[in-house]
C-alpha cells in the first residue's frame, strides 16, 4: 500500500499538522488500520476508499482510537487525490461518520466544507483552572470544550496538566484568545483522551471556533492561527449551518507499507 505524509495548513514542510494518508481499494480490518496509525505515531492517519458514485468514504485514526471528524487529514487526503491520484473534479466528496464533507481546490488553496458546531455555554468545570493555571473568561462545549482566555500571550505560554485534561469527558480542549495583527483569533488544542497531547493544527476544532468568533466579532470571514510549536494558518468562513475552512498543504514523504 502507498502511504503519503502531508503537512496541512502550511506552505512549508516541518510546520503545519502532519497527517498520514493511506488510499485503499477496499477496507482493511479495523485493528490493522489502528495498528498502522500506532506505527505512524502521528495525530491522525486517514484511510479512504472510492465508492461507486465517485465519492470517497474516509476514516481517521489517532494512535489510540478512531475519531469521527478530522480536518487536517481530510485536507491532506484531498491534496493526495489532486496531486498524485489524478483527481480532476471540481471538488472531492467525502462520506464520513460525521456526514458528508467536501474539499475544493482554488489555486494552491484547499477549501473544506464542514458542519458548523457552535458551542453552548457551560459553567467553568471545577478542575479546569487547576489544569490550565488560569481562570477562563468563558467555557462552552460542542464535541470539544472551548475555553476563552484573556490574551494571546497567556494562551501561548500555558503548560496544561494533561493528566487532569484527560479526565474531562470531551474529545479535546480548545484554548483560544483574540489575535493580533492580521489574525482574528488564535488557538491551541489538547486531546490527551484520544492520544494527542497537543495537536499542531486542528481543522475540526475550527468548526467550533468559527461560529464562536464570527458571532463575537460580528464578521463572517476570519483569519485564524493555531499557535502550537509547529503552527499553522487557516481562513474560516461562517455559512448557514456550515463552515468553510481554507488552508494549504505540502507533501513531505511518499512510501510503501509492507504488512
């Protein structure tokens, strides 16, 4: 089997979020796909199979479990289809456990069409201030927990207690604050409960961040930056019930899996 490693949400290798992409002609056993993800030891490994209608069924695995939605590995999968597998359509249609997804290419920019997941406000969880070392301005939840922090510097310097975060009954915790310069907001994403201590750039988290910041800032089009060590840039557009997330991708490696 071919395997591609792609850095998503960046124009440069060694930054953005790396994803492993494994195109398949037919599905492998779940435990084999999980073991491949463990062997890759990246935040996500994506597998896809073409369906009879020309769309693709896509699945994503962390080193510990299968997840229902992953943005950067979806973008990376579209990159592999366009750049290496001869895809010529206007957009790639994916079927996933989170419903239909699509990715279109405009120049060297990929645009993902994802469901919008606005967070609902919740009281600050008892353990959260201890885990992150500050008292949040706001906490909300929709699959992931969104935590609003006062300023960008604090978000950048927080060193959370991952053992405490792992106890929280959510996939991941998004720390966010207003951005500076040409960026509307910044974020970091931690998901120790699914084997991802800190994710470099998280497309799916922006299905929560985009409706939150769109409402807060009163604008539909937003520039975002995830300020992990690798870092990455995204353009987000809030639509009616959907979020468009734009980013670049660059190939790091092509190889063969022998099992």
